[in-house]
């Protein structure tokens, strides 16, 4: 409707993925367990492109591999958005909530420039 707020980009992505799934009658296969499994597989396929590289920077990948990495990243995002849709999770709100927890776990003045886990810091 004309007075409705604009749809956010994540919402647009969710709708795009829903349409794709609906056109293929795949919703029946998209249980949260199956989507979490698929997400893990796609994340592993993403990681595979970085295996054995010194540090995996863009110039080390080259344009062809970078394009493949981009596609794997898209696959990971699609499955994550689909999983959030099926579980009715607002991803933006989830990230905001998690950042509050992360800020408490990793206070900037204590951890700046240090990559250790939160339980390794002396408070």
C-alpha cells in the first residue's frame, strides 16, 4: 500500500527466496534441520576456496576464485535467510541482541587488538 513503510533489504531477500522455493515446491524439504545442514555444507564449500592459501586475501584468490567465493557466500546467506524465515527469527534484531552480549563479553578497552577468547582475559 502507498502508506506502508518500505520493505527492508532482508525482507526483500526473504521474499525473493520464498518465491524461488514456492515456484519449485521445495518448502516441504525446508525443515529447520535440513536448512541448518545445508547451511553448514555451503559454509564448508566457502571455506574450501581458502584451503591452503597463505591468508586468503582477494588478490590471492584471483578474479575467478573470488567470483566462486561470492557465489558460495550467496548460498550461505540464502540458507540463513530461509532458516530465519522458517523459525520466524528477525535476523536484524538477533544481530542487535547478540552485539549487546558481545560488547559485554569483549569490552573494547580490554580486548582491543587481542584475538583471545573472552574467558582468557583477566578482568
